[in-house]
């Protein structure tokens, strides 16, 4: 069931991304008044729409592989030995860890974690802390919490915190660099 919903959502995201890219291309570019092409109002929405579209397409492909693996698994004869690796299992393994069966409660917990972290980030951190620090803290805390929710005690605590630290540091640096150096937007 997860594969089917991912497939449908992937199609919706791909179409949404395509519409955003199309609409960003018809926005005025102000070339007639000598404006720099990088300051065109459709540039960022077009880039974001393209990214959303590509990720939606990736989601469609991965879900399609999962659907194919599930169909092959359902069509496999019941006499196949469970220890024997089947083509369906290989395809499911190639589909990646996104399709590991989990309870609906785990998904709701992740959603609640992100919602609370986002509200705290927007309501308490932005404007009160330097933007790079607020971004670093937001990403660090959410990645760390989600890592603990997902893997429990299966991985070393320090390893999970190190992963969260690297991701948070890279994200904070990238956000500041992109906005201030490329888009020339001063962040709070």
C-alpha cells in the first residue's frame, strides 16, 4: 500500500514541479530595463519547482520499483524456500530502506517532531538568534531526534550525534552562503 501512495504522491509532485517551472518561465524578467538575469523574480521559484519535480520523479521511480517487486513477490510460487533470495526480494532491496515496514504511529511521531521543531524554529529562534545559529540548531535537533526515533539504540549515540552535527553544520553554511553570496539577500 505504501508503494501505491508514494507512486501517486510522486506523480502529483512531479506535475506540481512542472507547473511551477512553467509559470516561473513566463514571469517578467525585466531585461528591457537592464536587470541582471539572476535577479529575475522567477529564478528561485523555477529552481525550487525543478527540484520538487525531479524529487517527485525519483519518488515515482522508486515506488514503481517497489510495486513491481511486490507484484513479483505476490506472483512467486509459495514453494520457494524462504532462505533462497528471489528476484522480487532483490528488487525490494534495491528499492532502498524507504520501504521498511513500520507502524503508522512512527510516521505520526516523526510528523509531530517536525511540526513542533518547525514552530519552535519559526516562533522562537528566527529573529532572536543569528540566522546561521538558528538554522544549525533547528537542523541538529531535528536530525538527532529523527535519528533516535528511527534507529533507537541500534547505532552508537555518538555516531548519530556526529551525523546530525555534520548535516547541521553543512546546512547552516550552505544556507548562509547561497542567500548572502549568490542571491545577495541579507539574512537576520
